[in-house]
């Protein structure tokens, strides 16, 4: 049997409510215990740092950039777009050959969300350098 603990932060809720403490005893088949705390633990309070990643792509097409972000092939990225699993700036991506721009947000259902943060220039082999991070 698993037991899960739910801690309500007084700072987040303003005041400590007694009602959830008394009424919330279970969720599904699990027993739930609640308690008021003064502050969140340090590991929960600190924000997760996003690591800026860099890659090179042959062109600034949606499938090429997406393939670099997902560390997969350009064909697989084109399949994700054709299946309707990709959104660019919260709109469905319709063609793998669609151009992408600095600041675009890629959402891939089942894989994550990415932001194309910068296009610093070209490499020695005339490939476009992209900088991105995953949310």
C-alpha cells in the first residue's frame, strides 16, 4: 500500500485552511495526509535551470530544426509533422518545409516543448547554427 503526503504552503495559500485538512483523506484508492507548512522545501522552491543547446542544420525548415531539437532524423520529424503532432507558435504545422524564425516555440505531442532562441550565424560548412532550449 502506498501513502502520499500533500503539504500545503501557508505562503502559497495565504492562510492555512482547516477544511482541506479535515476533508481530504483519500484520492482514488490512495490514502492522503495533509499538513500545513510555513515554507516550501528548498528543492521545490528553486526553479529548474534550462540548458541552452546548440546545433547546426542545413536549412531553416521546420523538419530540419525539429530533427535537431529531438535528436532524430529529418524523415522522422517530417512524419511527426504529417501526423499532426507538431505545433509551431501554438498553431498546427502543416508542411515540413515551412520556414522557422528566431523565437518560434515548437510543441511536439509526447516529446516536449522547445524554443528556438537564436540564429547566431553560419558554420564553416555553410550550415545554419541554431540555439534552443527545452522547457
